[in-house]
C-alpha cells in the first residue's frame, strides 16, 4: 500500500470512527468479554480461528472485531449498522470488496489494522498499523497491546510473548515489505513501561513507527515531536494519535537525529529503533543499516546534545558480546560525558539463536533449504568477521546531569520485574544525585525509610541458632535481592524515618557490644549500596 492509499485523519472522520468504536465496546476489555479468555489468548499465539468462531454470530462488536482486528471482509449492511461507511470509504479507512458473482451482496474491508490498546490509566486507545501485521501476538488479558512488533528485548516475561517473531514473516501472514509499519509488540510495551512519567515541555519519539511511544508521551508532554525515516510510519503515527484523541504531534521525516538537528533540546527522548544486528538493511522497521551495533551506539553517543539539562533519553537496544571484551565496558563506553546512565541487559542469545530468530521474522525459512542456508551463512559470516559470540537485549536510560563524575551502571538482570518501571527509573537517578553530593559523614546524619514491600529472609541450616546469611528482597519494581549481615539487617529493619543513620548505628553497637565509632566508619558503604538499589530512601526535610 502506498502512502497515498492510507486513511485521511480528518477531524470529522476520525471523530466518527472513535465514537463508533467506543459505542460498540471495541476496547481491550470489550474484546476480552466478547472472545472469552481462550480465544483471546489464542490471538497471542497468532491463531485467529477461535476469535473467528466467537464473532460469527454478528453484532456491532463482532463486526468491528472481524473488520479491524481479524482483517475480514464484512457485508456492507453489517458495517453500515455500526459505522458511517460511506464517509470511511471516502477517507480510505475502508475499501469495497465486490461480491463473488454478479448481483451478490457487496462487502467492505479495512485498509489498516486498528487495535484496541488499554492506556496506563485505563484509557481506551487505538493503534493503527498495516493490515495483517498485528494479529501475531496479542498481549494476553492485560489488553490487546502486543502485535506485529517482534523486536522484543528479552521481555517475554512482562509482555506475554513467547519470544518468537510476531511480524508478517514470523506469524505466517506473508513476507513483510521493506516499508511495512507494524503494530504494538513486546518491545513497544517494554519501552512504554520504562518511560519516565514526569511532566515535560518537549518530548521526542525517534523512529515513531505506529506512534505508540508518542501516544504515551502525550500524557505528560506539552509538545510531542515524532520522527521516522519511513514516511508511511509518520502517517500511521498521526492516525494513531488522532484516533486515540491525543494532540496532533509535530512530524519530521528523516534518519536518527537528523530531522531535529535544528530543533530546541528535548526534556524526554524515547526510541524503539531498528536495533536488529543484521547483514544488510532489508526491513526498515528492524534493520538499522549500520555495521554491528553501531546504530545503538550512535543513538547513545549523540543523545546528550539533544537533551535539556536534567532531560532523559530512553531506548531499547541490542549490543554485541565480542571475544575478549566485557559487554558492560563496551556499552558504558558509548555514554557521552555529563550523562548518568542505567543500562540493563535482559537477555542474551548466542549468534545462532539470534540469526534464526530474525531469519524467521523475515520469512526466509519459506524460500527453500538452499536459500535459507545461504542467508544463515551470511549472518554467521558477519558475526565471525566482527568477533561476535552473542547478542544482548535490553534498555538504556540516560540522564543529562553535566556532572563531573557521572554514575554509569551496567548490569545484567534477566529476572522478572514489575512494569511499569518509569517511577522506579526516575527515583534511581534521583538517588544517584543524592549519593554523589552526600559525603559519608553527611550520610550518617540522614534519616532513611525502608522501601515498601521489602521482606527479610533468613537462610541457614534447620535448627541453627543463627542464620548463615540474611537476604532483603523487594516485591515491587526491579524485585532485587541483596545479602546483608546482622548489622545491615538490623539497620534496615528500624529505618522508619525517625532516627538518623548515626543514631541507629550507635544503638546497634550498644546492643551487639561493638564499638559505635567502628560501625560508623565501616557502614556507610553498605548504606550507599542499599540506597543505590532502592531498598532505602533518604528522608528529605
């Protein structure tokens, strides 16, 4: 489909579509009620037959589900009962389908995929993408959020995806075109979940695709700019925001930061870029066209110049694990001066797993054994030439602080987390500010609060008088666990914001018969670790 064939998001047309979808209950919750849990879950596996069975008896919601979600032609009269069909035909939301025989009833079908999406505060939104690119991977009972976007950086745990590609090639819907615009997938929902939800003046969605990040940013940004190399993607972004009732974004076409090189800096930059490391650039939505992980490196390195002081840049990324190098050192080296960074690796795949994943995503497994083997060889040749043994998946958050000694943390965290994490990420960087400006002596004059939902576990042999070690565990956010000694456990247990750290250590010293001065000297390092990891929060007077 060309850009000219896409729907026109005129104010009146979009309003009529939105009202019709809402009136019929074409929402995430409405679909779950209509389809039932088994058929709903089957969509997450790319299986549409249960949903087709659940909608064959008609009705407004069933008609809209078949039309916009299952991409079925429906009789004109059925569509006319729920939609202003003639207006939508004129504005290219729908197209006519002639009857199979002369005189047979005419039908209509959707020109795009329209997918209900449940916003973080319960908003009923709709995401618009190319037809046939969104069924392969619905996000489970939390809302039909996951669709064609298959670039999921290890977050199958949160999104409900299996980790298999959900684009056209992977879902069995045919081969994707180079400029295809996919719907919302596990990668998209991961990025939306980590977005720092702080009110800002200016936000940038770099590589907007179907517009889901711009839609999320519209909740708290006065002005949203969306960029994409693919002009069709910008049209879809405009459709998604218009249909969901958001303010119209500023749209700029071009690659990476080029479209906004002359713009004022942004308070928030988010990007779900084409981060797949591949030999060549066959598919715009996933292949960046640069060698190795240079696409992600370039975005991180260039972000600071586009940020206001205190501004955030958040993106998903892949990075190479190269022979003889620690991935942490490689990715930390990308961080520009004057920026704090938090880099989280969620999953690692060896090069064979990685190549197979994206070969299937492109549909290469359908081209015959010889062609598939040749392309597989090309991927492995590329990795061998670069000394790449594996590829990491995860997210990068930068904050421009202009600090002389930035905090740059790179860690592997493959364990389940509790999304959304936006507030967790915001407070992480606030804690880095606190630790950077607070000396050990000053630290002991602060009062601290133990974070909510932290539990203590004692580990040791049954019947033993004392535990071998004590574990503090978070049941929210990152869900971290850390081992502490008796002093650390006792200290954390009485941090209710009433006593300073120094007074608590004095009391523990008296209780345990230890020298309080020695405790004061050795404990600040442990306090800093508990603060950095979010177990303790300083009480700000």
